[in-house]
C-alpha cells in the first residue's frame, strides 16, 4: 500500500505543490545574480546586502513592527474588555446587537474599511501618518480579539466566580485571580491574531497612510508596481523566515498554555 | 455597585463601536450625497445607474463568482481528503502557513511565474504549446485570486467535515446508498454551513481586490474595489467613491443574509 501513490494522495500533493510553488519561487530567485525572476545565473547574496544597506527600508520594517506590536497590545486590552462587556450583558438582544456590531469590521471588505477610515480621520482632523495607521490597525483588530476571548469566557463555569465572591474576593481580585488566568489562552490567541492582521494588512493601510509614512506591505506594493527587483525577493525570504519563527513561537505558547491550564484547553 | 463595575467594561468597547463601526458607515453614506465640488446632490447615484458603472458592477460580481466557484471546486475535495490523512493537524498547518505570508508577496511571485520568461511559460514551451501572454489577462487575475483564497475556503469546510458524525456515513452505506448518493444526500448537506462560511469568506473580499487588479490584471479587470480606490486616492472624487462603497455594503449585507444560518427555514 505504501509503494503505490493513490489518486487522492496525488490530488493533495498537487494542491500543496501549487500552494508552495510561488513561495519557493520567490525564495529561490532571491539568490539569483542575474537580477531577474527567470534564468538562474549564479548564487549571490547581493540582494540581501542591498536590503540591509537600505536605511529607508529598515526604517519601514521598524515602523511596521512598532505598529503591529502596539496595535496588537492595545487591541488586545480593548478586545478583552469588549468580551467581558458582552459576557456580562444579561439581555439577549443587547448581546446579539453587540456581537453584530463586532462582526461588521470582520466581514467588511478592506476597501470599505480603508475608505471610511480615510473620511473619518480627515473629518476628525487627524493627520494621515503614524497615528492614523495605528488607530485603524487597532480598530480592525479589536473584533478578532473579542471573538478569540469570548468562547473562553463562555467555557468558564460561572460557579467559579460565585465561589470566589463567596470567599470574599473583591471585583478586582475576581478579575485578576480567576477570570484572566482562565482566559489567558484566548488572550494569547487574540494577541497573535491581531499581530498577524496588522502585519498582513495592506488595503486599509494604503488608504490611511498619507505621504510621509509607509509600512512594509505598502512599500512592497509600490516596488512591485515598478516591476521586478530581486531585493523584494530577498526581503520576502527574510519575512518568510520571520513568519515561520512566529508560527513556531505561537505553537509553543499555545502548547504551554494548554498544559498549564489543563481545564482551559479542550484538546 | 456590582452593575457599575460591569458597565465599566462596556464604556471603551461601546466607544470603539461608535467611533469605528457606526461612524464610518454613516460617513460613507453622508459623503455619497455630495459631488466633487461639495454640493448636496443625488448625481452620484444617477451616475452609478449608467451603463458604465452597472457593467463594472456586473463584471465585478461575475469575477467574484468565478473566483468563489473555482475555490470551492478545488477546496472541497482537498478538505475532504485532508480529513482522511494520518497527520491531519500537520497538513492543516501546512495549508494555513501560506496565509501568513503577505498577499502582496504572493502576487509579486506570480509576476515572476507568469512573466514572459517565467516558470509557466517555460512549462508551456516544454509541453509544446509555446509561450503565451499570461500576465495582465483575466485568467491570471482569477488564478491568483483563487490561489490566495483557497486556504480560506478549505478551513471552514474542513471544520464542518470534522464535525460530521462518521456513523451517519456508515449508516447510509449500510442502507445501500452508493458512494455518490451518500455524498450528495448525507455528507454535502451536513457540511453546507462550512461551504457557506467559505463562500462568504471568499466572495466578499473578491469584490474588492484592487491591488490584484492593479498588479496582476494590469488594470484590465476593474472591480468595485478598484473603482473605490480610484475615486478616493486618484481622482479624489470621494462622493462617487462613497456611492460605490454604499453599493458594496448593500451587496455585502445581501450575501451575508443569503449565506447566513437559515436553520428555522428548513
């Protein structure tokens, strides 16, 4: 049975090949001394050198990371509050209304979010640049954090809170000693999702970025529009490696959380 | 005292809803009634119902439909076969991994693959078909979009297939249903929610892919999203852009209600 490749396997293999070809194509030609994405001439690290010598690009990478970390942090705090707010609301209709509002930004196409935020920031007199990009990244990351945290809250038995209060815990104690430890896996998942949303976003940022400020995806877009330059390939290789590190990091964090919180993790 | 503390959580969250969910939608609606000089008018809506814009909207829907249909055709068997593999979690992770890579980088890779001397043409050469212009065509736009959306279609279908009780399939087979009948009458109806969620996750973004139409389709394909971007960032006609955005929001609401759970209706 092992020797023969059956057709279902073949189908899966073809899907995986198609999924990964473009990625490895990019990585492969980042080492091409020929300067094009065809006809591999020889191995070179020239393009990587170019990336590391490009101060403007490095500043953009730094900006992107700062925006991602800050927006993930702030949206996680806001999202946890949102999840708690939804959790504590007793009326069913209010709960459903809040959830509907929460999901609007998740299902909206990026152009709509971008265009409406552009109008919003212009009307509010916020200068397009760092602040507007940060605010919009926080705004579109909040709902996903809520969606990651809320199931954990609902999984938690309400008797835990009652027990804590019976034993004389204050509201603050209940929050920090009972609720937050229980929903930590959800908070971490939400934080990582917010991080990836921010790193991945192009369309919304493109609308609200203005002239002076740029993030990585906006920069890649403007470079790709000018045609092929292998420093973009080198850059994408570096991003790919960074992404894999993030995935591994996320995997270990979630594994550890599952072990620490035996009752929290379902699987 | 208790209720006071509870309401505290609601304050920042409600503020977020008002500022970034409700206000933007109203602002879009508000701006759609102004022309480029800032006069209050319905001209934008009149302009939307001219053949130029209607045709664009139609072709935008047609492309989004094609992208969704092809993604579904490829994703359903993939998800189905994935549930049958031994190391499911690992394979699933491998499906998710490409979604973590920036969409623009993937589009950029296709600039190389579909280019005149790229991989695709090299393969066509060796088969004997000869090189063709692939980049900047409708085909390349649909192909790249399907490529980007496939994981988002696979995941919900995979999840619904995983939740399917296998004894139902066994029962159907025991009662004499053929493999195809079992699939058509048992498996597919029970995973319809996953299919709907997948279609929703693909169709709505596919309406607004302006970066792909610019990079891959070379402005040959104009979607509603491209038009919004064009009006807001190039021609600065925010009123018209907002009008198109209003129609995109309406389309979105319609699709959401069509693909939403209709458990009560069966």
